[in-house]
C-alpha cells in the first residue's frame, strides 16, 4: 500500500521528468521500489537510459535491473519486440537464470502462447516449488483465458503451501462469488477473519455472503458480523448499518412475528436506523427523504 506521502513524491518526480527537469533514473527507482505500474513512462524513460551509452554506464550494474523493469513495462504496453530484446540481453548476461526464465514465460503469456507458458512455469516450479510469483502467474494465466475452474484449482494448491497469504484468500473468495459458490466464498472469508480479526472489510464481506445464503441461522450470523463491522468502523459503515436493517426484516419475515423475544436484535436495528438517519442528515440531507422511504419499505416488509 502506497502512502499519501509516497504518492505525492512519485507524482512530483514524474512531473519533473515529464517537463524535462531530469531525474529519470530516480523516478524509475522509486516506481520499482513502490511496485507501481507506470508502464508507459517506465518504458519511455527506461529506453532513453538503455539506448544512451553514457547514461547506461552511469548506473553501473543496475543496468540489468533496468532491463528487467523495461521488459515488464513493454509487455504492459504491448511492445513485445522490446521485451524480447531486453530478455535476450539478460539471457546473454545471465545464461540459465531462473529470473530470466520467468520473463521468457511471461513473454509467452503476452503472446497468447498458453501451452508454452504453462510448460515454462511448470519447469521453473520443479526447480523451486516455493516460488510464490510463479504460482500466482499460473493463476493469472488461467483467469486471462477465462478458465476460472483452473484458477480455483491453482489458488487452492497455492494456499495449501502459503496459508497466510490473505490477498490470495480474498481473490479466491471473489472468484467463488462470481460463480455464485457462496458456501466456498464464506469459507475463504472465515479464514481471513481468523487471521485478520480487526479488518472490517472481511467481516462485512462475510456478512454479505451469509445474508445472500439466507436461512434463519445465516441471517442471525450475518447480523452479528454486520454489527462487528459497525463496531470496528466506529459506527460509520453505512453498508453495514443497512445490512443490520435488512437482516432484521428478513428474520421477521421468516419467523412471522414469533421472534418478539429478540430484544437485542430489535434494539440493534433501532440503533442502526438512528445512525443512518443521522449520517444522511449530516452528509447528504437532500437524500434524507429517500432514506425514510427505504426504511419504511424495510419495516413494511418485516
């Protein structure tokens, strides 16, 4: 995650370079350090350095790091002939390098040569089964082909090894959701909540899945996780506040008025309504009547 200060620094340096004020190498280093994808500028300014003997010699051994950076940027910009040239230069300098081998496999991907790319990645994983980046490239390649079942398979295999990778759990959950596999998505969010219990986003996403699954037990659980989201965000998450109201309405419909002992739930719903009304009056007073109409509809349906 790039901080506001770092983003301002990149933008300032970018404007300086764009306006001919120098600092291209510093800009490229900063973009690489922060793992940003400013591919068009990386390609432009990287080639300016690589094609100038004096500039290239000034950066010493970092020349080869720049070749790699430009090769990846060129793929993003569909300048595959440049990627091929850069990869060739690296292969001549580092014959048999696994890092260069990964670039060659990525070039196969960019050309749509899926079988060749898969063969190259499989070979690299034989040498180093714990290379996370190559595992992730296989997932990305499956998604690029629209083969979500293979993407799920590769992600599950990856997570058997790297169980603490929360980004991959989240990606897997999103694929399951796109395929309406809600129970599997719920499992992913359970894993995320166990490892990151203070992240409100995971509580909210899990509550959404439980609400979608429906059923009295799931709705009660969804309301609890919406409440947890509200607690973790200091009562400021509007989606979670609406979620509490919707869960209350759905529970009332399922129990057909037999849920009168659910005082905590009714009190929570009342507090959520109050918080929503306050938030709308403060931030978007023009939409307050619309909110009242929506809340009335929710109450009427319960």
